[in-house]
C-alpha cells in the first residue's frame, strides 16, 4: 500500500517535522525538497533500500529486489530504480522538475517499458492546477483537477477523472507542514479504497500507522508500529523494524545512504 498518486510519491509515508530548514551554510532552504518531505538530513545523493520479511514462525526471508532512490544536488528525487539480484532493472520511476523543484513529469517504467506517465499543469503563481495521465501506449487516459496544495508543495487533495469526465478517484490527505497525518481515497463508485492515520516520533520518522485499504477487492486493515536502530554520520536511520498489532516483527527495512561532497 504505497504511492497512491504520483503527486505525493515519496512523501506519503516518509514524513518530517522540520518547519524552517536551513542549509549547511545557514541559508534558508526551499520548503518543497524531497529531502525535507522524507526527513533526510545532509546532502543526500542516493538511498538504497532492502527488505526482509518475517513470517508468523519468525522465519526471515530477504527480498530479492533492492531499490535505489537518486536525488540531485538541490535535494529533489530524480529517479528510483528497483533491481533484482542479478542487477537487472525491473522498475524505474523518473521525475522531471523545473528550476524551482516543482514536478513537471512523472514516468513509470516496468521491464524497460512505459507503464504510465503524468504531466503536471502549473499556473503562473507556481501552483499545481491539474495534470494529464497516460497509459502504457502513450494515450491519455485521464486528468487531475480541483487540486489543493500546501506551502510545502504537497498536493493534499484532488480528483482524478477519466477521459469520459467521470471521476476515477478522489483523495484528501492531512498534513502538518510536511508531516503526514492520514487521509482517505475513494474510487469511481465513491467507495473508500484507503483510509488511515499516522503518527511520527520525536525525530520526525514514522512511528505508528493505522490503515484500511482494498487489495484485489478485499478490504485489509493494518495497525503497525515502527522502531529504529542505528544512525549514520548524518543522523539518518539505517534500520527500521515494523511490528504488527500483536507486537510481532513482520518486516525489516535497511537503507544505505551516500552524500554529495
């Protein structure tokens, strides 16, 4: 249950409490960087993620896939690549930004073939006012409108329409600055497809989530807590364990970060 819409990719579950970030030189930094929304410290260049799942018997199984997120020197995520254990890229997300960091295009590929594309529409004041979505053939299959965004460039509400002008999805999310607090999405029939709440710890990292979502037509509910172990030299966590509502560990996420000089 990740990345509900391209506009809030990378910010939905990774959150921050920092209201007035400053650069290493003391100058005020832009409010819309992906480093801020993901609560990352320092001039991050790449973040490599690997996952180990834990079943009910306590047996661990490492995922054969790893994901590498790349950031430019301004702090905006430009690419995310998922690779298998042979190094083959199985999924790729490419994000294009303008000079102010606003997203212009979001492209999703699978096995080197396009799956979907989003082109945003930005008004003269620099606000997102809409977007066009395209299917794997490059044909437009929908559009976004009635968007709302906060001062951090996070689009927290809007509607996705099909080319027949009927609603495909509607979403309303809650944020405290860049801190995700929960939200809801509904499908074309008005049925809730996701609803949840979230809390962060005193460092601004995800601490709890309570969510219900649809998977293959079945509603699933999760109540998870997260605990962190180990920080790197910049103060970014390197290991996170997820626990279910019974207090059992179910997943371990490890990450390695590299930085610009």
